[in-house]
């Protein structure tokens, strides 16, 4: 990893204001991760996807938005320095769902994703070599009934990263109908399932309903006539190499509005 020294200037007005996090923490069981992508040369940004085992998915955990406190702190002796990741948040109430969650996640190594409002990327806490572990406290008093979660990495590592890949849940954003050439993604950034074509393979030309800088992943259908994406129309593919929607494959794009109704969908990764 090679870092080129660069100036760090004022990021813009009011960029230090807090309270800009969304109210959902995304958690990933480390045992479910098949491929944990590398960071770029500067040690923070992750553009490729977290690839999960077949049938595995991430979970969402609601949090009181004003309670979220995240960050990292440097620790260690000279020649052994690194960053410990910390994430604290509250979940209101004592439902059966939250009690079952803490009962079944207390022993797991995990990764946590936190998204800020107006940002398509996520702060990513934890790595395979320094996963996050959970400590939880339940307070049920006359003033409040809440669960307080503290996630902390087991040891020092690189600072909290910026994850720019896709997220995978138990239900995707939608299924694309067979023979579709303009993929509808108005449901939002996320994962979409493609469908085998009839009677021939469809050539996908664009996305419809994308948002600027949104991240979209498409899962291959397999079958006799899987769709194809070529380096043409609105798509920019790495190395100019076409992608076929074979069974078990996936491809991720970042949507860029290049002016007015003109778009480019730039490949981020594929499997």
C-alpha cells in the first residue's frame, strides 16, 4: 500500500456538524463473508463488493438516530500503532425481536456499516483480522426502556473505512423481467435479480430510474439465454470486457449523471 502525501484542506462549510447518520445499522456476520475486498492504495476506500456465501445476507438494525456514536482511536506502542474501531447506539424497547437478536449475536464476529444522509457510501467498521464484537446493556426504568449496544474491534487495524460497494439483504430490491433491456432501478440502490431471456439473450443498454452516485448490483439468472452487458450504450466496463448473466455471477455499477438526462454506469466489480 503506497500513499502519496497530500494536503488536507477545509472540506467545506459546516462539514464538522454531527447528527447526520441514518437510523439503520447494517450488520454482517463475518462467517457469511466469502470475499472481503481490499482497500485502495491510500488505505481507506473499498470499491469492490463484500461477497457473501450463497444464501447469506446482511441484516438491518433500527437505532435511535441521535444515539449513534462512531469513530476510531489510535493506540499502540511505537512500531505497533493502529486504530481501534468503536460504534455505540441505542435500540428502543425490549421486544422479543431485539432480545433474540442479542441472544444470537453476542458471540459473533461482525462488520458494521453506517450510512450518512446524502451519501451513497458507508462507514465500514471491522475487518476479518480485527472484527467487531458486541457488548449490550438493557435499561428498563421509569424514564426509559432501551438497549444500548457497544461494538468494538478486537485489536488495532486501519482506520474506519469507506465502503462504496453494494449491500445484500434477505429480499432484494426487485426482480427484472425477462428480455428487459432498460433495467428499472427506481426502487433504489441495491441488489436486483435478472431473469433468463426468451427466446434469445437480451442485451442490456441502460438503467432506468437511477440516482446519481447510486450503487446497483445485478445477479445473474443462468439458464439458456442469460442477458449480456457490453461496453457500449450507457455502460463502461472494466477492460471493455462484456458480462454475461451466468448463474452465480454478479456485477456492480456506480451511476453517474453526466448532464441532463445523460448517464454513465461505471463497473465497480464483478464475480
